[in-house]
C-alpha cells in the first residue's frame, strides 16, 4: 500500500491506496476539490462537513447519471447486436434461396441444352 497526500478544501489528507494507483487517487481528490470550489463559489462558506457532503452528493449525482447513460448505451448495443444477428440470418436465408434458384435454373438450362442436341 502506498501513502499519498491529497489536498481537499485546502487541507492535506494522507490516504492509502494500492501501489500504482497514486495518480488515480490524486485525480479523484482533484475532482472532489473542484466540486468543493464550485459549491463555495455559488453558496459561500457553509461549514466543512456540509460542504464535503454537498460535494460528495454532486459527484455521486454525476456518477449516477453516467451509469444511466452507460446502461442505455449497453441496451442500444444489445439491440444493435440483435438486429445484426437477424440481418445475418436473413442474409443466409436469402443466399440459400438464391443458390436453390440458381441450381434450379442451371438444371433447366442443362435440360434445354440436352433437348437441343
């Protein structure tokens, strides 16, 4: 485990994270800190705990929205895959019918050719 010092609301916090995840933890702290700055600018000073709760809720709201979008996109992908599979099945069916018609036409042509000899 690695120790990382992050700054949130102008205060340093020592956090632990798995080795190699230090930069990611710093990015997360930066996102939270940016949300705190936005809230401070819009509502002013409201107390550290309330500020952190509001920021956490704002970040959670964005996460929730992102999850909904991902689920919607996954549904669209599923629908597109089903459509593709249907189209492939229809194509195979059409190819089989076309091949059967070609064979039938070929057989007719062969019989006409034999009859003409």
